[in-house]
């Protein structure tokens, strides 16, 4: 075997101390990344108090409040009352919101609450935004009730503090159905087109710190303000870079497209309760509400007194946390640091070669082979997820966002480390430990260069570990008395950044995409070989990865034993009641691949031929249901000209929304409601696994809406209209879900759907 990077007396003990030091670094980084301590109602009046904010939540976040629901109206009334009592100018904007996705046009009658506090010498608008509607499946205490309650407590804490700039609060409607309220505000309201600085607050879980996960472009001034003034700033520019590549959106998207610059914040932990009945006040971490609110208040004060023109910048900033301290640097440093990491790696290789520790061919082979453990770690994590979903199909309905995922996450991390260790042990005699250790660093360094070109905000998480590890290796070679210290110090930043990113990826993406988090763990493990080499036994070294595999298996067994569904952490199921008003027949429908026992009481087979035309979307289970008397949707033709069809659509008594399934593709849809400006959206593509065109109108008013469809081609147009009512109260014999189940997040879950099919 070729020589090690370093040799020290009592190397096993030295290596063990080094590994313990790095473990302490990982633990310290995790501990300092938590949410804030909630303050009681007795806190000083100028401070934000989570307990005071919860009192507002208790007034509106105890039941679902989807767009168009009576609970939504009660919530708006409460917000208007509270904001007017605080001395703000308040109005309710009534408009038609619109959005489009593949084969789908979404509309909704929205009621946005807009409150304004005029500044003394305004340099622009500071817009704080959150949405008051919730998903239909739950009360939305975190998503987004916490942010709305934080607004009210922030206004109270501001009191009579003089603000230079205009402060506007937008409490939007219809966010859950396609950011409809924010889209209408940006399109029609004068304040939505005025521009300014935006602070949008969201939640994708019920716990965790308030993360700044998205910004507008050229964010350097905003990041500087956030880092200096937020009481406990969290988040990093990797999240910003990744989010810009994803199709996801929040109210932040249409508002920034309208000209606002700004920051988007959310907490994301315990996301298994997201969009379910368990997104409740009881499940919400008060510390997360405190973090949201303290950040909102601090930034409102800072931005309210800042000349907003000074925040403009021509570049983005890199930012991240190290032991609770926010580090920032400008975008122009991204490329120099990326190239410097490559240069430091080259210097390490040159010094090691001069000392006879490696050869260039072996270094090249070691570097190329480093891709193997990275790929293996991803494959192992995804294979483990497939195994878990096979053992418990209900995990698939959770989208990989499990209630108690800790043991499974640890198993994936252990397997990633095992993959790196097996690679190292298999090749260290052929290539030499030094060639493998130096070659492995090429991967984070190369990823840093790649990110510098395509996602600059994410480059630091690869560039800086590669740079410091290479410098640590050089220090170990050039400073004999500090060999272990130099290696450990060089690896410390890797221990801060990469495991933390893996944890964030696990929380945000879940186990279904566990391979992404496992890749971060494997990259961290690739920085460890010089230290691990010190503790590896001379004989039977492969016993170490074998023990790792056993440990991973034990963790999986522990996870299966611990992560069981109960009333606190329920499973999910999909069930809908579908009444075909044309035939007078009804069915229960479920999209669950393996329905739980309660759902199997209602669905027993896969025969979808009895469902209304165009209703089925993907594989379904069905079962007979009693036909109830319910008002059907009513569609009246108003005219047809070429490929354009005009319809008057009404939902029927008690229904909140209507969906139109169209047998042919649609390319443009216009919706017009009395009292609101008509809205047109272009539509591209087709819906998958169902009829190709679809139009949704949430919160459809009683008088209905005029819908104009452009359906290219000639001949008949067949449309199935679906009137949707929340719950199954009208269905005789229905037994409510047991406490260990909640409705899944599929859009027709928990709905009574009454259909009628028309041909025009």
C-alpha cells in the first residue's frame, strides 16, 4: 500500500479525537440552527410575542377556510376589524384571480384584505404579504395562519412608531389554488403595480426556524439588510439557487413579476402535517411563530425607515450560517473562490507528488473513481425508499414526508458513508491513500465550478469545503507538528455546511428524494479519508463498513417500529363521493394504491366505467354509493363562433366550486364574473391521465360565471361539469374517518362531487 498523507504517533487515538471534534462541529451547527424561544404575553409591548399572536390564531385558524368558504369570510371580517382598530386604512379587494398550468386554467373569486399605513416621507412601499385561505383539508394554523397572526401582532408592536415609508399589508386569498389573490392584486390593484420591497411569509411544515429560502434577483442589498437586522437570520443562498430552478411558486412569484424586490421566508420542519387536518394550533411550534414574527417586526422597522433606493444592487450575494453567525459575500467572489479551490487542490497534489505520496496517473484514477461512491450513495438511498414504500405503501401517500423519519434518514446517511468507505478500502492499496484523498476533493471543487457557472448562490457549499480541506492537507504536509490539527481544522467547514444542507434537503424533499440528501452526506464523507485512515485497523478493515450496513439495517428496523400511524401522527387516505346527475348513480372513489381498512369499506374494485365521462384521473378504486338528492351544476351555452365556445356556469346550491373537464385540448380561457374585470389566460399542453382540458373556478359566486373556451378544431365539444362541496355530510350511512387517518392532499379528496355532462 502506498503511504498515507500523514503519519503520527498513536495515530488511532489522534484520529479518534479528530473524528470526535468533527462530530462536535456537526452537532453544534445543528443546535445553533433552531427556531427562537417563544415570548409570553407578558413580554414588553414593543417586542413580538408568540403567545399574543396565538390569541389571534384561536379566532380564525381552528377550521378549514378555503377560498369561497364561510370560514374564509369570517376570517376576513376578523382581520378587517383588527387592522382598522390598529389605525390602518383597510379595504377588501374583490377580483377574479387566474393562473394556468399544463392543460389547466384556474380561476377564483378572491377577497384580498389590503391595509395601509402611510409613511412620513416615503421612498417607496414596504409590502408584507401572507395568505388567509387554507387548504380544504385542514385549518392551516401554520400555512399560513401563523404569518397572518404575526401581521396583527407586528402592527400592534409597531404602535405609533414613525415610519418613513408606506407600510402595506396584503392578506391574500386563493393562494392554495394557484396564488390567485396575489395574481389579482398584482394585476389590478394600484399598490400591486407600485413596486417596492416585499416580505412574504409562508410555511411548509409546523416547526423549525423561519428560513429565507427565496429572494428576487440582484439581492445583495436585501441580504445585507436581512443579515444585519433579523434577530436570528436563517437560510442560505443554496436554497435561493435551488428554488429558482424549481416550478414551485407562492404569492412571492406574481408579486416579484409585478416589480417588487423582496424576500420569501418559511419554516419547513415536520412537513408531514402540511396541508392536512394536523396543521393545527396544537401541532404548531410556538418558537416557529416567534421566529416568523420577530423577523417580520425587525424588518418592518428597518425597511420602514430605510431609503429603499439604497437597497438596489446589480448582483446577488452568497450567504450562509456558521455557528449562528450569518456570513455574506458578493457574487463577484464566487468565481475567484471556485478557481482558488482548484488551485489549492493542485498545490496539494504537487506537494504530495514531490514527497512521493502519489503519482499523477494514480491521482487521476482516484479522482475519476470518486464518482462511484457518489452514485452508489444515491442508489442506496432511493433503493431504501423503494423498500420502505413496498413494506408500507401508505408512506407513498405521504410523498416521503414521514412523521418520524429520523431513523430512516440516519440509515440513508450511514449507507452513504459506507459507500464512500467501501470505495476507499477497495482502492487504497491500488492507488494509495493519498491519491484517493486528494482525488476525492476534485468532486466538491468541480461541483463548485459548475455551480459558479449555473447556480452561483450554491457554489459556496462545495467550493469552501474543497478549499479548506485542500489547505488543511497542505498544512498537514508542511507543518509536521500540526498535522492532525491542520487536517481537522481544514475539514471543519465541510462538517458545518454539508451535513446541514443534507438535513435541509431531507426536511424539504422528504425520503422519496432521499438520494439528494445522501449525495450531500457522501460528499462530506469524501473529505474525511485522511482522518479516517488514522483509525482504520491494519487487518479486517472491511469489518467497519460491514458494521455500518448492520447499523443501517438496525436503524431501518427501529424506524419501522417507531414510525407508526396514530392519532397524533395519522396516515392519509383519499376518498371522494361522485354523483352522476345524468344517470342518477353514485360511487365512492379513491386514488389510494393500497387503501387502509376504513377506505376499503367504501371502495372494493377498479371498475371506473360507471363514473361520469372525463371524471377519472389515473388509476382509481371505486365502490357503489347511495345516490343523494343534490343540486347539479348548470351549464348554459351562450354561443359558439368557430373554435370559441361561450358558456354560463353555475355551481348549484351549496357548492363552493366547479370544475369543467373538456374532452378536447383547450388553448385559451376567459372567465367573467359580475362586478369584476374579465380575465383571460393562455393554456398549453394537456392534462395527464384524464380528458385533456380542464377549467377550475374556486369560490364561484351564486350567480355563476361566464366561461369562454377556445377549443381548436371543429365538431362537437363535450364538457363534464363537476360541482364540489366540502365533506360528505349529505351522504347517508357515512362513517367519519378514525382518528389515525386524515384526508390526503389530492384536489378532490374529501369532496362531494355532483356531475353533469354537456355536448355543444
